[in-house]
């Protein structure tokens, strides 16, 4: 087989065979297909798309380019959730231990933040000592003892995606629905899951802001998961305002701990309970969504979910005292108020700017190798849709001695509009239950 003939097939609008896709991906991982040849194929997929059958085969070939995880020793159903991310999305952190507390194991392989969004792994690393680079043996040990493990993609897990995602990022070829869907699903399905819940965001802070594009991504991902025998549900949820109040790594851990103690912001709790309940239902641990909600709510309110999280923190090398004493989390040297300039109703005209505002303080990275400061960030004191008066506190800026403060304020001014009342979007716009 030859890279040029595979590229030509796609270039001319043809359908790739299973043998062509497997050969291409395997040869790419071995270094026998060059980056420029892979970039040419990706560009052709970007413009020509893929049929549903082609996409399932492509995803399976990506998944089989490396090792697959299996946790058969647990004798338990395994479920995970994936969010397309956004501003203040910390749902995975309380969700995973709450689901484990209800009897479903959660082998969660997550990513890091890039650009305007934060990543679950970076947030967890705000806990002093917490290690996310776990070997396969460590993943098995942690999940065996606690029902949850929070890990990073290893060298062996879906190497085809690691190479292709970097290539797409470097060549402006990320925003293609088949490429995104196969990238996300190959990583999630390598966890050996029984069930998967997808949280696809829409709104100005989302990876795909337009409602229709997000809905299409959800449907495509569901098609792949189901044809691979994994029960799956997708939710389409709002990212036109921050989720919860905190944006920033240690601040989001503190807010997750409030949720794990039965409190915290209502929107955060709603998504944790809803998505956790659906994971239980898909795994047969809840008779209905209502039953799942009841179980999830009880796990949070009784402190059982919090105890699971405490165990996970200790197992992954973190300081478990943080769970009951969030003052042990890293703290910024200064907290400044950011106030409303005029009176009216608060709305976010461009939520991405809130992510960039936190990044300007040192709490984000433009390149994957950049260091982040876990202590900095924002805490919103007013919600979208509320009336505010000139001079009122809108959010607190947690910064290190003024570093990035002016840029942060400028970004916040670009993010926010105060004026006529605009009704925020419903938190959950649609769902596609499995
Ligand atoms: N996240 C992924 O893992 N892959 C993509 O292609 C886009 C977002």
C-alpha cells in the first residue's frame, strides 16, 4: 500500500477501505508515513468528510493503534463521561467519585487545558502532590481500591490520536466533526467502558459554539459509540455563561469540594446529578433517571462521594487533608474586585474572553508545554441574567501581585455586556438518551 494512493482516494471523494485506513494509521504511528502525508489525508477528510461506516472503521483503527485498557478484575460496570469543555466546567471532579460511590467504576482518562479552556488534569494537579501520570498498573490499583482513577493519556494509549491531534492543531485542521468525533471516542473507548455520557457544549464559550454543529457532533459521536457496543447518551448543555462561579484551577477544586459536600452552585450540582444518574441508568444500576438522581443526590449529601474523593486523592499521592480543609490549596497573593461600570442586566457577549482573562493571570497555556499557575483565577459573584448596579462587585480577580491584571480586566470588559435583559439559554437544551 502507498500513502499517495490513500490520499488520492479521499481527495477524489471516494470511500477508504478498512485495509487502507488500518495500514495508513499503523504506518503513521511507526513513522513510515510522514507528517506531511498524514496532513494531506487529514485535509482531505476535513473537506470531503466520511460516511458513517467509514468513520466507525477509522475510529476503531485509531483505538487499535495502541493498548486498550480492561478492568475485568473489578467485576463492576464501568462508565465515563466526556465534555467538550468550556469555562468553569469542573463537573468530572465531583461526578466521578459520586458515581463510584453508587457502584459504577469510573476509569477517567482526561486531558489538559489549552487556549481558553481549562483541563481536568490541570485542575486536579492544583491539589498538592496529586499525580495524574499513572502507569497502567497504578490505574488498576487506584480504581481497584476506590472505584475511580483520574489518569492522563499514556504513550501506549491511542498513539494515532496523539500524533494526529498535534498535527491537526499545528495545521489548522481541528474543527472537523468526523476528526473530532473519532479523536474523542477512540480515547474514551480505549478505557474498556460499558457506558459513556457525552456533554456537548454550545454557546460562545464552547469549542463548537453553534447549536447545530454541536448537535451534529453529539449525534455522530453517539453513532460511533453505539456501533461499538457501548451504551451512550449525549446532553447538549449551555456554555454561554461560566459553569458555577469559579474559573481557575485551585478555585475550581474548592468549588468541586463544595459540591462533594452537598452544596456548591446549583448549575454544577444539576449537571453532576443528571449526568451521574444517566451513567448509573445506562449501566443498569438505576431503574430510571429519577432513581439515578436520587442515588447521586444521596451520595453527595451523605458525604459518601466526598469520602471516595478523599481516598482517590490519597491513592494518587495528593494531600487528602485538602478535602476537608480547602485553605491548604494554593492561594493567590491578592484578590481584587472587578465592578460593574453601568447598571443593567448582566450577560456574556463572548464567554471565551473569560477563559482568556484567567489565562492572562497565568492560569492558562497557549502551548501544551507552558506552565500554569494553579492559584489564580476568577470567582463570579453575579450570574448571567441578573440585574446589577454600577459599582457593584461582579467578580473577584485572584492574581499574583498584579501579574496580567490589566490584560485580565481588558478581557473581562470584552466578555461582559450590561444592558437589556437577555434570558440565558436553558442549562440543558437537548438530550439523546441511549
Ligand atoms: N478534543 C479531542 O480530544 N480531540 C479533538 O479533536 C478535539 C477536542
